[in-house]
């Protein structure tokens, strides 16, 4: 079993920045790649960024050049999402999970609101 706890969301103006964090616990040795996902109201959840255990990254076209995913495996797995130049269309609940995601591991997510 694996648990993910997301944090760092909030209200930010367009053009602003936020840094999301995700702490993974449990049987994390089973996870090679981690991802950030988001779900906006009325839309399906989508992948935002993925990072492999050896640091390889991949991004959705909509966030390339603005978002950066990173991970720290020092003590336990922590995955970050640095979000810059935020746009209203980035507003969503952000989740982390393995990549590909496991349906049973979705956490509560963290709300990101982009509004002036």
C-alpha cells in the first residue's frame, strides 16, 4: 500500500508561482515513476508532469516551460511541482500518484486557484 499527501496549493494571481509538494509513504519501492495530475471542474483528470526514478521528466504541452517537476529520494520520496507563470486555465485540484497512476492511491489533492 502507498499513500500520497499533497500540499502547497492556494490562491495566486495570474502570472504568479506556487510550489506543490507530495510526500509518498508505504511501499514506495514499488513505484518507479511519479506524476502530478490535475482535475478542473467538469473536466477529466489529466497528467501534468512525470518524473522517473533516475530523473527523467516529461510534461504536458500546456505546461512546458512553466512547470518543473523534481523529486527527493533522500529519506522518503517527495515530489515537487514548481509552477510559474500561472494562468487561469491552470486552476484545478492537483494530485500526485505513480505513473501510470493507481486508482487506489489517489489522495485528497491540493487546490490551486488562479484568479485576480
